[in-house]
């Protein structure tokens, strides 16, 4: 690794730390997902549907942190694999609800004990208190997003200035 320079940004890189923590955690679960032929996104959707029974695609996007531009393709693939079912909402044909198909339900049923066991191994390795503190901190952080945060006023950039000058 090269010599570390004096950083120009005073605060630590929290988004980068979140990504490293997520990747570290998921490394313990990916072998299970791979064994069953699932992607991270597909598993997040199956797990959400197992917890909520049925959801609209926009709700899945929000719960599973999947961009809406990707959602249609992911759901189409999952439907082709018979993991989920989509159904129009009676009385409002514009809306669709998604639920586990029997094959998806069976898959979650098979995977659940493996996922739970892996969580137990992680808790044993890191300690229950660290795990509990992490959950509490993250839940508190997410809940705090309801508080308004002032956004800085963005300065004009060189590109902005060039765009205004051109006829």
C-alpha cells in the first residue's frame, strides 16, 4: 500500500465502512445463497416476502434497498424461476402485489435453519453484546433519518459556469 496522504476530508468515510461491514457480514451467508443458486438481491426479496407475506414492488425496493430500475428485471427472473408470484390488485389494475410462490416458500423453509445457524456462529465469534450493540446503533441511526438534516448549499462548479456562458 502506498504512503498515506493527509486527508482533505476531516470525517471518516462512514459509507465506505458500512459497505465493508456489509461485505464482511455477507461473506458468511453467500455460501448458503450460492448453494441454493440465489443472488443477494433475490434472497433479500425472499426474506422480505417471508416476513411481510405480500408487498408491492415499491415496498420491496424500499425494504430491500434495490433500485426501482433493477426491480422489474429481478422480479421477472424470480417469477421465471417460480420463486414468486405477481398479481394485479383487484380494483386497481395499475398496482401489483408480489408474494412467495410455493417453490420460493419451500426454499425459504429449507434455508431458514442454515441462516439462523450462521447467525449463531457469527454471534459466538463476535460476542452477543457486540451484535446487540450493532443492531441497536444501526436501528437508531436509521430511525434518526426522520429528523431533518440541513443540506449544504452547493457552489457553482466550473462546468456550471461553462454551461451558462455557451449560447
